[in-house]
């Protein structure tokens, strides 16, 4: 049985919108597209590249798929080579003719969860809406947060109203990078437990 790994570039205040460029996702008049590069560095970039090299299949939500499909087919570096080579899956109820070669459309989170039966490492990037659906269906095995030392005060957030209560544990030691980014890999650890402080 393989695993589904959700990779998300995220700010201290939980924003994951448009890390890569000013035109990537301007929904909601988002003004900070391209926030990731100024707080990244060679070590962090190398770690992200190493993570991408592990991919056996790529899973995306519809909006992230459209962004990736417009960019990565035209890239021939190591990352582009990997993303263009591996099978790609997009969860969508409206897409019928995907443009990126090697793409299969899936109807829902349940179908996405079954990818673990076919592939060792299914990785996601972005796709916050889909990540929330997969967490609710309990089919994400690892949540890999690439946490960057900035706050934006606006933008799409992963954990917002409607988040399913759950607890997590570190699956790997946390790793920090020269400009302050931190790699945090979590796996599900069951339900949320509560306990009063002594004397409370």
C-alpha cells in the first residue's frame, strides 16, 4: 500500500495562495502572488526538488491542475522532467478533456484515495480545497508543510472554518533552512483529545 503526501507551501498565518508568481492565482484580489521566492534559499529549493524526485504519481485539484498544466509541460529541468513523466490525476466534476499528457480525471476523494493501491508515492501540491476533502475522508497519509517566515493577512488558508478536528504527529524530524523556512512532515494520529491543566 502506497501513501498520499500533501505538500503545501504555507505562510505563518496559514496562507497557501499563489506562492510561485503574481499571476498564479489572483482570486479575491490577492496582492502577494510570488511570496515564496524572497524567503526561499538554495537548501530549501534542493529539499523541495528531492521531494519531487520521490513522486510516482501526481494528484491535483482542478485549480492547481490548470496552473500546472499551463506551465510545466513547457519545462525541461529535473522537476519538469519528473512532473511530465509521472501519471497525473485531477479531481474534478467538470473537466472532460485534460490538456496535460498523461492526465486522468477522477470524480471524488474516494477515487483519489484508491491511488494508494497502485502507486508508492502519490504527491499533491497546492490544491487546498482537495486537501481538505481528502483529510475529511481520511485518505491523506502525510501532510508536508513547507512553512515560510512571513504573514500576509489575506489569501486562501488551508485550515479555516469547517476544518475536521484531528491530531497529528511528526513523521520526520523538523528541518530548518537558512532564510527561516521550516519543513514539517505530519501524519494523522487519531482524534483530538482534551485535558484540563493541573489546578484548572
